[in-house]
């Protein structure tokens, strides 16, 4: 079993395009980006809360 190379990735990309279509893939990418941004913001807020709690203790 070898590594995944460029030809395999291109085949997967073509299959995904055929299954979902270009419009739907852009929507999925947009929603994924928003989700990642919200997750990062939540992690930052959690870290700030921990720092404040440590200062108070």
C-alpha cells in the first residue's frame, strides 16, 4: 500500500465534483470556513477565561 499521490487526489476531486457539483462545493467550503473560524474564536475566548481565572486565584 503506497502513499496517495497527485493522480489519486485528482481522481477523488473529479468524483467529488460529479457527486456534489461546483455550486454545492463552494457552499460547503464556505460553511466549513465559518465553522473553523467560530471554533478558533471559541478556543481563544476559552483561553482568555482560563487566564483570568488563574489571575484571580
